[in-house]
C-alpha cells in the first residue's frame, strides 16, 4: 500500500473503511441469495453483464448455453483464448453455474420449462419472437410460473415497427443506432475529407459501453420488478432495447434538436455545454482540465501565467466562454501552453496552487489521461479492491474489475470468473430436476445437453 | 410478445414498480442527481433538496448558450419527476428537519466530499439512529477512503474518463485519447448505483437492516471495461484503442458508404457472416480458412483483411441499402443515427421511448422515457424540473405536518429558502404564479 499524507478527517476515512472494506466482503451476507436467475443470452454480452450484476449480489445464476457453448465465449482481442475461453467471457461468466441445453429441440424446451418453473428471473437476448416461436416465451412460461420475471434485451425491443427485424443485438451497432456515436469523435479539419483523415469520424466509445448500459438497466428493472412482486406476487415481462438504453444516457441532444434544429455534431475533446472542460495535450500525453466555476477557470489561467495578458481580473461570468467560437479560440491558446509541461507537472501545479495561489484554495481539476495499463497498476484502485485477482479453481488467478461499489451489509463480490461449457450439468440437473448420471448420459447421447 | 400490445396506450392504467418508496436527494451536477431520477421515473417519491437560494449548479449549464425558457437543458433532463425542496443544511434547525424526513424515508443519497455529512450532523450514524432501515448512499469522485479521497482531489466526469483508462480506449490507434461526448461516468455510475440501492432494499425487506453504500465516479466505469483487465494481466501488455473496430468481435465496425453516410455492421456468428458475404456477392469468403472460424477471424491480420474487404464494398452501397441487406440476409446493420433521428424516428415514438412532456411550468417539449418497459408496471417520466424550493410548502405540510405559521418562521430564519432572482433558479417568465404548485393559495 502506498504511503500518503493523511487527511484532517482521516478518522472518518478509517471508520468508513472499517465498515465497508471489500477485503472483508466474504464475511458479509448476500442481498439476492434467495433469487434464482436463468440466463439464456445468445451472442450478447448485455445479457451476460445483466446476469453478472445479479450474480455478484448473490443470486444463484444458471447460465444456459447450447451444447458447444455460446459464440460469446470466442469474443476476445486477437482471438486469444485462455484455457479455451475468450477474455471477455472470463469477466462475465463470474459466479454463474454453466449448463448446456439445446432449445432448438423439443425435449430441450421441456427441460427448460421445468427450470423456468423454479426460477425467479429469466434473461434472454434472442431477436424478438424467437422464444415465443419455441413455445417458451413469456406468455407460455408465466402460465407455469406467474411469479416469473422475464427480461428481454434486444436490438429493437419487443414492439414497435422495427421489432420484427430478426437481427441480433451487438454493441457497436447499438452505439450507432443510439445517436451518441454521431456526436463523439475528432472534428474533421476544414477542407479535408474522411478518406484523408479516417480517424475524424463519428466514433464509438469504450469497450462495449452500450451493452454494459443495457445490461445494467436490465438488472435495475429486474430488481424493481422483484420489489413489486414481493408486494403483489405477480411477475412480469421486461423489454429493453440496447440502443434506447444507451441513448437514455444522452442528456439534452433530443431537446436541442427539437427546439433549435441543432444536430449533435462532434466537438472533439471539448464539451458543447461546459467550460473549462476538456482534454488538453501535455509533453508526455494529455490531461483532463475542469473548472466549471469562473474562479476555477481564472485559477487555471493564473497557473498558465496568463492572468494579466488575458485580463482574467476583469472576467465576471463564464457565460461567453461556453460559446463555440470562444471555446475554440481559447483551446488554440491553451494547447501550446499545456504542451510545455508533463502531465505530472501540471497536476502538481494545480495542487500547489490550491495552497499558495492567488485564488487558493480554489484550483482547477487536473487529471492525467492514463492508459488502462497504468490504471491497473495504480495503488489507489488496488487499495480499494478494484483489481484483486480472483483465485479461480479452473482458470487460476484472474484479474477482474470488482468492488465497483462498497457497502456495509451486502457488497457485490466475485467468487469465480467462469466455468467451461457444461461444467455444472451434473450439479444443476441433479439439484433442480433430479437427473443423475444415467439420465444425463442419455440426454448427452441425444444432443440435448 | 402479446403482453406489450398497446403498452403505450395503457401505460397510465398501471402502477409504477417503486410506488410507495420515498427517496431524499442532496446532490448537484450529474453523478448525484441522475440516480434518484431513475427511481422517480419508476414511481418512487423523490425529494430533491437544494441549498437555497442558488441550488444545483447544473441550472447554469447550457450547450453553446442555449437555455430552454431560461432553464439549463441538462438540468431538465437529469432531474425529471422530482419534488423540489430548499433547505439550508448548514443550519441546525434544517438538519433537524432533514432527520425528520429521513425517519420517514427509505433511501437517502448524497454527493458531497468525504466527511461533509458529519459536519452537517447528518452522517450515517446520525440518520441510522432515527431510521435503522435507511439505505444511505454517498457518491463522489474517489469514495470515502484511500489516497485520492484523502488528498481531497476534486473530480468530475471528464476526470473519471481520464483516470479510469476509459478515454484511452475510445480513440483511433495512435491518436490522442478521446473524451466521450456524453457524461458517461456520471450517468452510468448513477445507474449502477441504483442497482446497489434496490438490492439493498431487497435485503432490508428480508432482514429489516439498512446499509451504507459508497460509490466512486471512476470505479463504476472500470467494472464495465471487461476484457481489458485480464488481457493486460495474461499478456503482460497494455490494451490499446482500435477506433470503431470491435477488437473482440469480427466483423464489427463502422464503414463509410457511397452516400458519405456511415453504417455500422456486426456479423460474427456463422449464419450472420455467411449472410454478409452473400450480400457482398462473395459467398466463398465464408469458407476462406482465414475467416471461417470466429476465433481465427479475430487474429489481427485476418480481421484487418476482412474489414478492408467490407470497407471497399460498403463504399459502393448507400447506408440504407446496407441496412436493408442486413435485414434480408440476417446480419446486424444500421445507418448511423443523429439527434434528428431521436426526434423523428417512428419506432422510438411508437414505443413511447421518445415522447412529449406536458409540463405546467415549462410547456411541451420532447424527452426520453425510462428505457425499461415493464409489462405490469410501466415506468413514467411525468414532469420536469422546478424552481429552487418550489415544493417546500407541500412537503412541509404533507410529510411533516407543519402549519403555515411554522413554515413562515422557518423562512424568516433562513432554514427554508426559495429561489434567487436568477436564470434557472426562478420560474420561467411565462409562469402564471400558480401552475405546477401542488399547494396553492
């Protein structure tokens, strides 16, 4: 653990830590240990992410794949497999029991119905209508189990004119459909074409952020439905479109277009709605600079040594700085100045300014733009349990992002990262359906499991 | 699925899932307030408590100088369907009132610097005394403990994107890191935090116990970055960005079309890949040993080769033509949508995902519905924001039973407050002095 100067309120930090340190998660109970989840996601990490969130909270989560496994197991950079499993699945197989079942066969569907009769939640990601056509859609299953919560996460949703499309849901396609990708990316320099500057185009963000968003909305909707069910005894169907779920995170673009006819055009590393707010270059990379109050922006100008030259003393409002032309003008003035320092130097300057600057303790936010490699080595996150490796019985020691929130009673936790295809057939089928080795062998022979 | 037939039409004949829950929010900007909004649209009664008379900073923010009826548009979209109270929590009497409210609430959420709640005598220990079942949430940049928290580092969405390694992964190769245009760490973190809250609620139902939850702006997004962490651990190499190309799925990328519009395509599964190759008139590519199996196709040299073939083909078709071919041949494809599509697309409208809000103060304007459609309990985005302290009288009367004289007294002591005469804090100019007020005189 890194040494650092303790805060004046260190007793508070110590106290909270003593209550919610993830290092002690396994001493605590689990919020959802009375809930059984069946995850029949196909091709979609949104469904897997959704069931991960519930599994991290203790739900008994049974992941059902076709014999041979879901293609999602092959999702991996450069096709890398770790003991036969793609690296993405090595994150989202966490805490789940893995069984196989062929839903395209009648006998497989009958078995699925028996499991559904004992489940609280089903998560599925087939194109709308697929589960119905197999006779295991919500209407059929709710007759067997009226308490069932049936979550569908798809590209286009369960109703509406586009919902008849038989296409699977993929993150990059939903990002494009959401309207958000259009507004993210570098600005095409004037007079240039996309062929000349192929990186100045609408750009998708992050690794599978749209899938993570729809999966998380799925978990939230599920928990709300459980709340309602505890009161009324009634289950229900939940319909999420990944493109919509992600689009919901956009703030004002829809309203702006409707009211002003303004399209959400790209604005590079600045922000259409905020100042001082953006990424700026440094000698060794770049930093985020933030100062949403006038004094913070002035403090930054002071740090750059431009207080007098730019007449910061006379500024009384941030309003004009938010306008597009001023943002671009000041960006052009700031860039060469920040580029004289390293990210670390600039961060230090901000910390020093908070102590001794003209406007101290006011100072701008300076944050180095770090690589994920650097983030993973950062002692602060390690100390907070973010990258504690999971000691998996099959896959060995694997780093998983975890401890994404801390809690005093029922924190999330990761027990194992994944299981090979069909690994839990023996246990799960025995436990839920009383199928012993003889029956399983028969089903295997018929290609059902 | 027939249960969603007439979903939009019948929405208001069905209850919301969280009816009966009461949530208090002492939050500003985005990371804090976005979460309680999700609960509000799902039917919880959310009381937003601001410091009078200026309230939430977001009331001042605007894209390129555009305000909607004097209000900050982002404030409107991050804060729908709440009740607005202004209570000066620096004052002892206000802290007492706050505790009275906590005693009658299920959830309370803050985004303050560490230990500020203690300074205000409303920290978890204090609130637990009046309500042992309370679910108590603190959200901020770096949590309540650890080096960055104790250094009192300020944070916001852009800093979190930078520090988590998230922005690094969003640019094209060999280009500077790219900030995402939306405040993803704020709103995604707020969303994830409500998963924590509703799980805690389930636990409380079983045991009667509340709990304390803390969430950091950077940590939430790290959870969503999936494969990057084991990749770095197992290969010993840092993950690097790849622009619009999905490094884990192939093909999955965005392509420039004949009409200079863009189309996004994904086709990893055998049926999808065959469908795409057939659409390109190159059916035999699906049998090419470099491309036949998904895991082999993902090898960088193979992936770049097939993406080049698709890019060349895409340039000969319009974006809409490719979207149609996707439908016909069973691979995922869409032309890139814009905010114009958000507003005009018949599909979004038919699903009620985009709809008009009819607000007594702010008139009619379009907004997004909560994106989880629930067959028995449809969530509903009903009204927009209110001036600072707008619902004080209603809350003080309905929940705490204070008389008009007592309320006046609290105003005179500065415990309760109303809006400052400033843009975004006061009612819009068109306001008639009555509309939208729940208690009227």
